[in-house]
């Protein structure tokens, strides 16, 4: 059974890697890695392939950046041409990026069976491009693999048939567990001259936070204020770095904030593991911090990952209450996380079992 695994943007590689390894061990499966090229910088793509033990992608669509329509349509055209040449028996898309949506649409139109890993997450905010990608992908996928119970509930509410939904857990935790030894020995903080549990890690890249100059300036001021109490390290996404430079806000950043280029997975998780706190607008980082019991201050007004708030260390903040939240962390008044069901490093195994069951009823 030839199974396309679609990866395009940075967070996809962490989700595809554990599944790639698990499928490679299944005698009936032939996983084929397809890279759409949504992310193309070495620091956003290549370094993850090599570090997570992924092979050179069998197919590279090399679509690159563009507006949503240009990027999504470019991936669709390229992936449809690929499927016309070498039709897979099954395609797996992960997460909620434009590559996820584009390849899902191609599969639906060409009647290629489709599985969505990380299905069912909803922020309820349709101004986020990712929410549209999630809604459409889940409406057309054949198998929906959810990370947590809220995912099942969201899908059922939207009318998805119960037999298409399977709760498999959080694949990001598989990736962490596969790299745990490397992460625990990396000691990245020391390289940056930071003492464990004394610093914060910042990641920001959502258009709603970084695209508008006034909003970004207010955020830089808020970070500068935090850095007077807690030194920060800020590996900046290319989108964020471009905006900081073009708005000349990079010159305003306080010296207690260490700016770096995007980091590889092991270095980044090493920094997060030893951090006092994390300030972010990323989806995956909300989950990783909950797993590691590190306080997570999410600069967004909503999240598609509510279990990280109800069961974990995550809290939604804005610039007006960020400093007070940091103060609660430094004075040891932050909540701790509980263990979440199926966040156990065995999600890829459950997806392989699900695919094997699907195969036994659909493939002669
Ligand atoms: C995309 C995803 C977002 C995810 C994020 C993780 C969508 C709609 N958004 O956002 O959900 O959280 O990836 O990083 O799919 N750029 C480079 N080099 C690269 C990639 C991007 O310089 O390798 C720059 C380009 O200027 C590009 C911009 O970053 O236009 C934005 O990239 P894009 O892929 O459009 O969206 P992200 O903001 O990365």
C-alpha cells in the first residue's frame, strides 16, 4: 500500500516523522514522503528532515511562498500532476497549513482515500487561515485521527460520521519521545549563556501579531518590559524577522532579548525544556509546554488546543496582562499540568493500526 505523507511547513515535519518511522516498519506499507515546498529555507525545512531521520523527499513540489490563493493553488496543481503520474493508495495530511488543505482537496477530487492526522481541532475563529484549512480538510477526509476528546466532539457536532473518527493522541509527543535523549543532552541554554529555569523562550509568527506595524511595536515593548525581569531568547520566524526589519523595529529590541535565526528541533526543545516560561503564538508549542510542565503564555485571543488550558500549563494573555502573568510565574504561582490521555509517544503506532484496519476492509 503506497501511502503519501504530505509535509510542507515546519510543524509538519515533526508530525510526519514518527509516522514515517512507524510505517516503514509495517511490511504491508510503503510510505512515500512528499514535500510541497511551502517552507524552503534550510532552517525551516532541511534541518528537520535530517534531524528527525526523514529521507530526502521522493517528490518535491517546490511551490514556495505566495498569497494564500497562489500558494494553495500552486500546491494543488503540482500535487494533482504528481497523483496523475503515480497514484497513491492512500494519502495522509497533517496539521492545518495550506499544504494540508491543498493536498486534501486534490485527494477528494481524485477519489484518493485521505487521512487527516490532528483532526478536529477548532479555535472557532474563522479569521485564522488555519481554521479554514481545518474545517475543509475534516469535511472531506475519510479517516479523522484526533489528538484529544474535544476533537471528537467538534467533528461529531459538524456531522462527521462517528465511524470515521478515531482518537489516536498527540503525534508531537511521539516526536519528542523519539528525540528525548538528544534533547536532554543538548544543553542549548548554556551555549546562549543562559542558566536553566532563569529565562523565557519567545516565538511569534501569526499574521495577527506580526503583520501590522503598530501591533508588532506594542509587542516588542511588552517583551522589552518582560526582559527586565526575565532574559528572553527569541528564535524569529522569517516572516517575523522580515516584519521587524522592514518596520525598523529590530533596532528597538532590548539587549536582554537574544535574537536568533529559527532553530532546529532538538535545539529548540532543549531551550524550552530548561526554560522558566515560554511566550508564544504557536499551536504546537502550547502542547509541548503542557507535556513538559513549563508555563506557557499564549499571545492569542483563542486556541484550537483548549486541553492545554484546562489540563495543562497554557494561558491566553495579551500585552496588557503579560507582565502580571510573568510575575505569577516568577513568584511560583503558575498551574501545573496533568497527564493527558494518549499523549504517550504511541500515537504513530495507533495510526498505523488504524490504517491496517482500513486496508483489511478496503484493499483486496
Ligand atoms: C505557516 C502556516 C502556519 C504555521 C507556520 C509555521 C499556513 C496558512 N500557515 O505560516 O499555520 O504555524 O507555517 O511556521 O499554512 N518564509 C521564508 N522562508 C521559508 C518559509 C517562509 O522566508 O522557508 C517567509 C516568506 O516571506 C513567506 C512568509 O515567511 O511569505 C510566510 O510563510 P508561509 O508559509 O506563507 O506562512 P507562515 O507564516 O510560515
